[in-house]
């Protein structure tokens, strides 16, 4: 099966027939893909990078266990909680607390936010899957997936613009490998692009080894226990209202990518439960909130390797990186522009899947209702619209667009 799939570009849904080396390389590719965004959150907030990587790997494994090992997902650091976390640190700092203690209380709010997921998961458990799916027809899910991809476009451009020549190298390598090569090389274009871009960066003197030099070879991550007070919880936990909707959109995007229905099996209640439990565990012991990573969904679309075991291999690598700071430091020397060039393709692939969803389900855009639903989702999702829940928490972007799109689909007549 695997040889035929590699030769004909069919989807690979079982990597057990590949060699162990090939499976390992596929997992490593996903580790590289998630790394840049995952470590950026602790860099911004002040959380420990090694703890973040360790918890990303551990929580991904826990997520797969809860979802019956069906969903090919990697849980990385969530950007949604950065603003309320920093708000808690600032508020407590004005009361004389240092940043580390402020972060501990902020993480307490994230722990509670994760528990909020469990309430919605319980509700989903008692609702029929078909009823849930009726709220997410293609006219809603297609534009939502488009928003996920295009919303990430500025991130890719900002990274690539740090050195366009390096970004162009990695971009071209990924494109050439994806289109013109055959065999196993065809399913690891991201890894080949990273290596090729890194070699060019080395040759042109664009690699800074400073992040690696000061790191130890082996070290236990600096785990710390979250703390709780009501003001921090009220500042951070409401963000769960937005991230839960974002979770649904991401699961729909992954399902559309690998042509599977994860809303029915393992069920939205299990994916929500997994996301919530993992977010609480990560924050409880020093890590950030978790979220399903669109970067890895882009790799699924590009490589057509859909076996969830690949993500578990990536999770194992993330745990190792958390325990070997020197390796994490080495990977962090990859120039941002190299990653940016690859991200242009990955994020674009997600948007393309959204458009494919509309085409494959024959969404009729001669009907004004369909045009209106699609238009509203795109404009709200991409235009920066925001609705405040609390002074430090708001629903915006894809979450807001999804909410409005779901409501319009229910109230506008066919």
C-alpha cells in the first residue's frame, strides 16, 4: 500500500508499512513545523520554553488517547490567551508581585478556562452528532476554513520579510519537492525546505548560534504549579468562549483536509474534552494554553500523510526537546525567514481547502443567502471585527465570524 501511495500521490493513512526511519522523519517534519509558533508564546509571555515544549508533546499524546487516536492533531501554544495573561501580570505587578508569581496566577485562570471546555463537551455528549453537524453546513465551514488560512497570511509574510532571499529559497524547495519529486521525498517537502534553507543561511552567514551556546545538554524543565484567585480567573477564563468556537473550526479544517468526519467519530465532545483537559494540565504545571495547530494541518494537506501516528512521533520529539535544551537551542537557530517561506505555502493550503469544500459540496452562490453568509464570515473573520466580553477578553476573528455565520445559516430562509 505504501509504495503505491508514494508512487501515485494517494493519501497515506497507515504509516506502519513504511520503514521506521521514514516514519521518524515524517514525525520530525511536524515537530519542525510547530516549533516556531510554539516557542514564540513563552518568549512573549515569559513562560519557560522547555516546559512549553515538554507540555506540548505530553498533551498531544493525552489528546490522542482521549480521541481514540483518530484525529491527526498536534497541540501547541495558544496565542489567544497572551493578552489576558499579560493583563494579569501587569495588574498583580502593580500590587507588588513579581512576574513569575503573576504568571502563576494567570495560568490558574487558564486552568479554569480548560475546565469550561469540559462543560461544553458534556453538553455535546448528550446531543446527537447530526444535530451538531446541522449547524455547520459547507456554506459555513468552507468560509471558516478560508478565514483560518488567510488570517495566518500576515504571520507568514512578517516572518518571510525578515530576509526575503532565504524565504524564497525555502519556498522554492518546498514547491519543487512537492510537485516534481517522487517516492518518499515527495512527502517530506517541509523538512527538505527547512534543511535546504538552513544550509543556504549557513553559507551566507545568516545563522546566529547564540541561542544554542548557553544551553545545557540535559535538564529537567522548570515546572511550576499554578495559583488561583478570583480576579485572575475572571480576567483569563472568559477567553474560553472564543477558543472553544475556534476549536470547532480547527477540527472542521482537519476533517476537511484528511477527508474524515471527526464531529461524528470520535465526536466533538471528545475533541473538546481533550483540548480542555490538556489546556488545564499544561497551565497547571507551567505551560501555556493548548490549541490545535493550523501549521500542522497545512503539512497534512501538502504531504497527504494522514496517519495520526505521525503526530505522536512529533509529540515524542517535542518531549525530547523539552528535556535536551541544547537541541531546542539548535533548532531555534533556524532563521525566521526560512520558516516564513514555508509558511506561505502551508497557510495558503488551508485556505485552499476551504475553497475546495465549497466546490465539492456544490454550494450555490446564485442564492443570495449563501452569498451573504459567506461574505459576512469572510469580512468579520478577516477585517478585525471584535466584540468585548470583559475589559481583557474579546471574541474576534474566526471565532466571531463562525458565531455570526452559524446564526445567519439558521435564521435566513433557504
